[in-house]
């Protein structure tokens, strides 16, 4: 194990300052298009700060992802993950290597400065369409989760496509979960209090890992899924509603799917599409957060409803004003922090109540926003 260095703070602060300055300039130069025009789709109004950010995003020259060298896309996501969040200090951060069938799996353990006596350990899988993303890209998200929950976080750097197509990523995820289970006490938790968590493709891996571990007799205690991909076999209405303009696009998802699956028929495999599993009964309680302006919104909600209908205690929270990937933006405004804080609140409520959250429906808010913020989470200006 080696102590992990902090991200370059000077570069990140400069990048954040430039982004904020660009957003303010955009508001001044294009007031009719940005400041006074509400974006309303499917009865949802886009967050004003995000509206400004999307206006800036729309002015930037963009190439299709398949036209950009993969190493640049991966480097960009790593940089963006650092830039959009804060490197919150931890009591200890250690890099590990987990044994895997495809070679060592990189992982990073975050031990929070102040720990809660829950015995829980969060196993976190990053997003990025199984193609980009890394433990570096989600570093600030994991720091935030560990700090605000008081629970250690083990972040998993699974193999990426297209070099390692399906089922490499889920094989690594399952191996990492088994490692966490077998070594929970050394990692700061208990084997019966493991929490699987992830965002987007990582939410997919967390959901599939929960299904596999439950069938193997070592179920996690809880699932935290943020904007998860749950079905690669078909596109739902939210794909047509939000096909472009809100960071994650339909074209991105097509590219991710083609990279991940070497055979289109694999889309119906429950290890790729957890929504298609024949039986979801007996799975651990779940908290599923989806964003209103996200192509993945409908399949995330459908997975939550299937869990509820099979008797799995499940909280479904739609954030109607937000976009995909919002949890990475903890350094700008309140939206990303609020999404994570609400999830942390739901997790602690479940842990305190014996891991059975009250049944809830889309749009439910576990705590008023004023109750989930502390002094570190007060407004810091516009979203960007």
C-alpha cells in the first residue's frame, strides 16, 4: 500500500476560476439565450446554473467521441473529475492492488477523518461507459462520500473497453467485491455491512454485483445507484427527450455500448443489463437517484420499480432539474453536493433502521435541502 498524492491544487483552482469566469461572461454576452430562457422538457425545468453551463457547453467546438483518440478522452475525464470537485482531506488514502483473473485490479481506499460507528464499507465503481473513467476521475466523489458519511470508501479501477470488452468489467467488479468481503475488517468495515455504489456504468456494475453476490450467499447490505445504466437492449423515451445537449448524449451511449459489447446479442445478458434479470427478489435495499435531464432516466426508474414490485425496499429519487454526472460537480453550486448528501442521509437512515428504508416513490426527498447541508455545503455562487 502507498499513500496517494493529492491532485494538483493550483491547476485545479485555476481551471475552476476560468470556468466560473466564462459562465459569468456568457450570462452578460447572451442574456436572452441564457439568463431569461427557461428550459422545460417533460414538465421539468433545467436548473438555472446548469442552463448557463449548458449554454457555454453548446458554444464549444465538439467532435464525436469516436473521432477523438481514446487516450485524450480518458485524460479529459480524469482532469474534469478533479476540476469539478474538491480534494477533501482524509485521515488516510491508500492505493491497493486486488487480485483479479485479468491481472491486478487497481483500487483506492479512503479512510475518513471522522468515522461513524456503522461498520459499513462502501465499494464504489466509477462511471464512464465502461470505456473512460478511473479511480482518479472519481477521486473527489469518493472523498466527498467518505467525508460526509464517515464511512470508508473502496474505489475500484476495473478494466475498460474496448481493450477489455464485456464481461471483463463485471468480472473485476465481482472480484473486487469478494476481496472487500474477505478483507472487510482490514479495510475498516464488516463483511455483513458492505455497500455497493456506483454512477452510470458504475451503477450498472454495482447493481450486477449485488445480484451476483446475493446469489452467491454474500449479499451486500445496501445499494447506492446514481443514474445507473440498467438495460442496453433498448432505448426508452428519455433517450429521445434528451438525446443531445445535456452532457451525456445518445451518440455517447451508442459509442459506449459498441465498445463494451463485442456482440450486440450480449445486450440481453443480465450481467450487462441488470433490469433483464429474471428474478430480483431477495436483493438488498436500494437507493436509486436519477436526473431529470438524462437519457438514462427512464431505465433507472424502471429498475427501481421492478425492485419495489418484487419486495425489495427501494427509494427512488428523481432530481428533475439536473443532468447526468452531476455528482462530479461538488465544487460548483449545491446540486452535486445535495444529490450525494441525500444519498448519504438515506444510507445512514437505513443503517440505523436495520437496512430497510421506507418504501418511497419518484421525486421523494429524504430530507429538506436545508437539513442535508452543513457549513461545508453552503451556496458558493452559481453552478459554474
